C-alpha cells in the first residue's frame, strides 16, 4: 500500500500538477529516480557519484521531507533533459547591438528550461546618448527590460511554469528616475489587472531593484564618518534613495539591492535574490533542509552532509542552456543549501520565534558541516571547491510539500 506522504490535499495537488509524471507516480518514486539521476549511476551510463548506502539514505531523507531539492530538480527527475537549476544570473555586459541580441538569447535560453533569470542592466548607456557607429541616440536600458519582460510573458516551460525575472540598475545611472517610475501603471491598467491578472502591463513579469554600492555608502565622508549618525542622516536625505523608499512604500517596487565591501561587485541576483554573483551566466543550485522534520542534532548533521554532497553532484549532472554557463559553473561551483521549517522547530521546543542558544548550536552545524562535507566530496571527485555553500531561498511549492503527515 502506498505510504501517504502529504499532509494536505493542497500539497498532494501541487505534487500532481507540478511534479508527478503520470497518474500513478508517487513522491517516493520521484525521490528514488532523482537520487539515481543526480548521485547514482544514472541508469548505468556513468559511475556513481555517491555510494549505494549514501544514495539510499539520501533518498529516504527526501521521502521524509527532511531534505527537499529545488523545484527544477523535482520536475526533471527521471526526464531525458536534466535542467536541474532554478535560476540563472545574467549581466548586460556592454551597450552594443550584438550584446542586446545576445543577452536576449541568453535570457530566452534560460527561461525555456524553466529557470528564472536576473539581469543587471547598469552597464548600458542612458537614454539620449549619441551612438557613434550607427548614428542616432541610445534608447537606454528600459526598452531592453521591456523586451525581456515580454519574452517572459510568452515563455512557459512545459506549458505551466511562469517565468520569474529580476532586473536591477545602479543608483548612479542617469535613467534611474525613469526606472523608479517604470511600474507606475495607469489607473486603466490597474483596473484591468484587478479584473484579469494576466492583462499585460509594463514590467509586470519582472521584479525590479536599485543597486546601492560603496560609492553610495561613503558619499558623505570616509568609513569612520559613515559609521556616525550624521552620515546616516545625510544618506537618508539622498534624493534617489528617498524616491526609492517612496516608490517602495506606494507600489512595492523598486526594491533595494545593497552591495558593499568585498561584495559590491556581486550585483547579479537570481529572480528571488537569495543568490549573488559578479559573473554573467552564473547559476543557482538549490535545496532546502526542513529542520522542523528533524529530531536530533546528529541526524541534522547527517542530512546537511548528504544534502551538500547532493548539490555538489548536481554541479556535474545538471544540463545547462548554453556553453558559458558550464564555464562559470566550473569556476564557481556555487551551492545554495537552505533551511526551512525553523518556526515549526521552535514551536516543537516551546521556544519563541528568535535565535535561541539551541538554534545557534544547530546553525553552527549547518555552516560547518555544509562546508566540510562539500569540500570533502569535491576532493573525492577531483573537482574545484565551491565559492559559496548556503542560500536561504523562499520555499513556495516545496514548502507546501514538506509538511508530512503525523499520525
């Protein structure tokens, strides 16, 4: 008899609609074929990347919702294509006709795998600048954002997954005043949206944010000055920042992307913004540990270890939409092991929603073991080590799936 894994009919419907392959598919079957695809012998065509014992235990953790890989892992488990990555991080690298065409192609290629995209447009010339080669004037980055938005509107991988898109622009860009108001829709459009959510509107498929860097942070003096109340008050008067705050309060967008110190060049974000990079065509590699379903810190350590190794294996087994992503992945081997179920974990222990001493202890295991086990597995496979190990992603559909039935 099939084990009933889902606590609610909503979770069961999510599985059936988004991830099941046929009416008789089960969560347990998905877990088995996913681990085989990512870590096993891949149906006998490759050598295993994990031992048989580790594969069996990892599949069990997935079946019990103690570890839930990202949605693209779940969707592509057992399929011929293996586009396991949730999102891609892009940059419009120069303001040329060729790059406009290429970044459009890159965006479409990524979206057609079901992955979301984030694009930083800050290097594009502002509207009105002279074009020396072809004559005329530059249109600025907004028209390209609009074009990518419309691609997203019409690309639905598998006929069901909506495109997820993020766009950003540096605070000093001359088109920031236009960018800030880009989603100030007219009353007519708002009324149409209220009636039909899919009614087209400017940048309605795209989340937008303004990038703030060290130049903004230190614009009123040196580091010591900028730690003072005076500097903070001066920054708060910045007209761009004030306009950004006003827009965020009134319409929710643009948001804020803060990139300071040794991270100030990591302006590329995925669509949900939990992963950052400075390299065009970098890629997310996501999975979440459901701490609320784990009873002991020893088991938690083992789940973290196997989940980290799973994501390392994913950097070898996942197919990618074009060659540059392969090169950047090999360079960075970025992992994004996340946590969910923290509130449930605290409730089970009759603790308040805060970082308690016990949670501190578990979080230290999460940090240390994710790095140790990933590095160890990379050494075993003779591959480069990751530049990053953890990312707390918003867990939408997998969060719904992850509540198990407690008898």
